[in-house]
């Protein structure tokens, strides 16, 4: 049954409906693999086997009666630890919340269950979802299935590791700083960061919030072993299809040009002065560009929609304004004190971090006005191009490094080192203006580690990104499991 564990979720759903395999058998397959393999990965630290087994049996019984609950009928899956599942802990990896048990399901979890999914566990995250490594005092460290000495990414690191290792069929993640895209890139799977405001964030929270959907830049979306699974999951997560506005959620429609992939006008970026990209990642992008040209795709290299430095400046400050908005009084006071220690002209990452954490409303409005300009520039770019393909991060997965602040942790790039936080530039490039981005695997680096890219589309162009990703999966690169998980 090893091969079955690596099948995409849509194929497992079809096999269940055809009664080639039962929901109960699939659940036991994944639980058995977790018991055998997860001690070396630590991707799924929270299990709900008893309730999941009862639901799987109910799904099988319903199918015997001719009832199909939905497109994920009986499919076992996990969700990121930060999404509330009634009766299970939601800790964000914070010790003080070790015993924080959710009273109700997140909206996204409700939608997945209504589609028939069997949710049997939760996957690991970094503390406060604030790292591209997934370690915390509650659940420990998650390792990359391609190389356990390396990070699987974050903050949906456990999600991507579980998918790559064949421990789950589908995953639900969240993304404010590439937290879906980065782990997908590091682990060789797919992930989709939707257009901002399309997938509800209610229940993605430590404590109940009235305005979870207003969380700036943040988005919820799926991770999977197939781009076709991403599209299936988005149909579920974004139904009813609405967009978040200042007046609340309003009905909307996808911007779906329906352009066949071979007729798309694609811009490709390989590198940027704001975040130097390692040669191994650039090599994979050049190989993709060559493939696209051979397929007749119109490819433009190095066409830039916005000024990189300006975009990064806005992103880092508004990102930290968003995360700092939830600080308690003590944390805010500490951040304010640290911000005052940096000169106004200091543009180092920690200066922007703490300055953003403590932004005044006036500061925020001024930078949001610049963001509006960036949105217009991106819109003009997508009049000339259908899609942008660019790096997700500056390197493949790096070795575990849990000492010091994130910006103090150095990673090797092209024979020298750079702060790990430099790579956030690629997270914010589409993220600061709320654009959809689909992470796709491209192959392996010279060192044998997964390398991916992100396909960025226009606002509400999620379907455009996903269609192109599906074509690449069929014609260029399908899922390849890591050797450590196939034994």
C-alpha cells in the first residue's frame, strides 16, 4: 500500500467512491505510516485517531447506502496546528497555550468536513507561526523528509513534510510570509496562497477574534501532492466565493481568462538585488524557461512589475505591523523600546521589524498609500503578461539553525552567507498586494534537495495560476516522493 499513500487526494477520493479502497483502510494506512515513519520527521504531533476512525466508518456506511457527502468523501487529511478543530489543542507552538483546547471548528475546517473529509490530526508549526523552521517547545522540531538535518520550512512546515512523506492525503495551511509556498518549495509539494480575502480566516486564531478576516496580508489555502488537488480544495474552501472588503464579505467572481497554457505570456524572474538567489534555484528556473519556450510559450525574462526595493520596504513594515497588532501591552512596550534603539535611516531587517511592530495609524496609512500605487503597477504588468514565475526563496531547504533571532541566522548562498530573513522578499513580492501565487516543484538541486517556484497571477486570477500549475504537473514535473519515505 506504499504507492497508495502517495496518490493525490482526488485519486483517493475516486477510489473510495468506486469502492476500490475504504475510508477506514486509508485512514489506517496513514496512521500506520505515522507510527512507523513520523518519529524521524515529527510532522503530525496531534492525532485524533478515535474520532477519525468513527467518521471513516460512517463514511463507508454512507457509501454503502448510496450517499456521497462531497468531493472529499472519506479522504483522510490533516490541518495545520493553527486551525481550530473542536476538541483538539490550538497552541501556535506557544508553551502558555499548551492546554488551549478549541471549542469549535475553523470555518475552513467546517467546509472541508462538509465536503466529506476525515480530519485525523494536526501538523507542526513554529512558535507564533513566525519562522521558516518548524520547531517549538510544545511539539519539538519537524524535519525535512528529504534530509532530516534540514528544515521543512514554515510556518506550514509540518503540513508539507507530512504530504511529502506520505503521511496524509491533503493539507490546510496559512500564509503571510510564504508560510504555504516556502514549505512546498522546501519539501517538493504544491501549495496555493489565494487572493487575499477569498478564503475565510475565522477560527485560525489562538483566542476568538471578531475580525480574523481582516488580518492584513494573511491568507489560508491548501497544500497537496498535486496541483489538481489544490484546485479541488480551493473549490471547497472558497465556496461560497466571496471577497473580504471594508463592508464585510461580498460575492465575487474569479478572474479566469481561460488562456491555454501554451498561449500564455509568461514573465520569469531569476534573481533580485533585494534577495540574492542561489545558483541551484536559478538553474531550475532557467530549465523551466527553456521548457516553456520549447512548448511555444511566450517567455520574457526579468520584466519587473514594481520597484523591488520599494516593494520590500512596504512589505516588511506592513507585515510586522500586522503581526504586532496582536501584541499584548508588555510585548508592545518591549517592541517599542527596541524600535527606538534604531536610527530613522536604519533599513536593516530588525529595524524594520520593530518599527513595523509599533507603527502608528499615520505610519500605516502612509505606507498603505504606497501599496495602492504598487497594486496599480501590478495591474498594468498583468495587462502585458498573463503570469509571473519567480523564486519562492533564495535557497533550497537549509540546515536546522535554532540559535538567536531569525535575522541572525545565516544561510549559504553562492559561496557566501545571507540572513535567512532576506528570503522574505520573495514572500512579499506578490503577497503585499494580495495576489494569488501557486508554489510548484521544479526538480532537485545539485545537492539533491527539492527546488520550486511560484506562479503569480493577477488579483482574483487564482484559476489562471492553478491551470498553469496543472499543465506543468502533466507535462513537466509530477510529484516525486523522498527516498526516506518510500521504504
